[in-house]
C-alpha cells in the first residue's frame, strides 16, 4: 500500500496510518512518502510552505507517528536531493 505526498494533508496522520496498517495483508508493505520538513528549514524554503499542508515531517517525527500508529518495522530513505522522505514499513 502506498501513500505518496498525502500524509502532510491529513489532520490526524496517526489515525490515517493506523487504518492503512489494518488494511495490510500479513506480508504487506506500507510505503509512505512526504516532503522533508527539515529540508525546507535548512534551505530557507519558506515560499514552499503551503497552507494545504497541515503537517511537516522530519525522519524522527515520521518515525514516531508510524511507530505509534502501526507498530511496524520501518526503514527510511531520502530522495530528490533530500527534499522527500520515504518510509518502508513491514
């Protein structure tokens, strides 16, 4: 199951992720991709802050919400020159 550039728009990301985890088959994988919040700060990309995003994530905050919501083992990747974070949870 894939959530690509969606979680930052969800008011309650833990509830959303918990629901997705319940839909996974026993051997399923949840892939989550979000904009990298720290990248915006580090490159002073304040013009990239948009009102549609109710959440911004760093690896630590994404890890915390995924762990709390799903309890799945997760590994993290950065992509698009550090602008995106991806989490692969099993």
